[in-house]
């Protein structure tokens, strides 16, 4: 219970304009952005994420995925937003870009999974340049000692269904990583078929590849409610001891 209270307190302090909806309480919300294009390449992923998060951590999570559009008022009741897809998509309107900007500036965190699709990533980069035109460099590599990699698990390496890049990219706003981007198809590791088998093979298929990808995805979700908590100096000696430093 104390951990739930702490997580809720952090949301209230760090994310003031992104509200908790009535009936939502302190439950974690998994929201996914819907747009004109292939916005939902892995419909079965959420069910598995829900199972892992609720059975591995003490975080309470809404049992249903929240699907939102940029003109949807529920966007601002969803502190964690997944933006994924395959293929390019039409440009968002200026009003939609402004809504996304207000969402991020208000404390929301966006997780972008390009699924290893270059066309989708190109569209995403255009979108973010429209949201933050003042950004000269756009995305940059998230450092290895970031709280993203230690929010719950200590991640050994950046994995996913495809090993396209050994790093995550991010954009900082107000001293926090507000946008996180993976090129490794993290969402694609989750779906199972009716017999419980994994639907999609891994590339190149390292023995611990799925385990590390699961750890990383859970860390990203937990980071959205805990922020830089695990980067505080009080945690550093314990983390370094676990890392063998």
C-alpha cells in the first residue's frame, strides 16, 4: 500500500495537469494512441502486459487498455501513452500537434515503439519535430545509468523482438525523459496464441532476449509513475553493488 501511495504522490507532484479520472483512483492506465494508419499491430499485447505487471509488481492497473485520439479528452487522464504502428501515416493537424505538446508539457510520458519500421519512425520524427520545433537535435540516446533502466529491474541490455539498436532514445522536457523511443519492437514480444505459445519469433533469438525485453518494458511503464526516483543518490550504492561495480 505504501508503494501505491508513493506512486500516486509522485504523479500528483510531477504531473499536475495530467489528471486522474473519477473511478480511476491510483490505478496505472495503459493508453494507446489511435490514428489514421496501422496504429495497433499487436492487439493481443496488452493482455500479457497486464498479467505481468499486476503479478510481478504491487502496482494496480486498469484491466482494459484505453484507446485515445489526440482530440480525445481522455488523453489528459492518461499519464502513460503508447504510440506504435507500422507504415507511414498522414500528418496530424496543427490542433492535434498542439494537444500532444500540451500533454507532454503537462507531465504525460509517451512511449514510442517503431516496431523496427523505418516508414513509421520517419512519420514519428516528423510528428515530434512539429510538436517541438524548437528542439535542434530531436531524440538522443538515453544514458545507461538512467532511471529508465533501473525503475524496477536492473536491465542487462536493451532488447526487443528485433535487436535493431542497442539503446533507447528519448526527449527531455523539464528535467525528465518525457518521450521514450524504442526501435526494437518491444510491443511485439508480448502476444501469445490460444495455446499460450509466443506468436512472434525473436531476431536473432538470444536465450535471454525475451526476458530482457520484458524487463525493459515493465521498467518503462513503472518509470512513468516513479520518474527519477531510482536515480536518487540514496539508491546509487545499492544499485552499483548489484551491478558489481
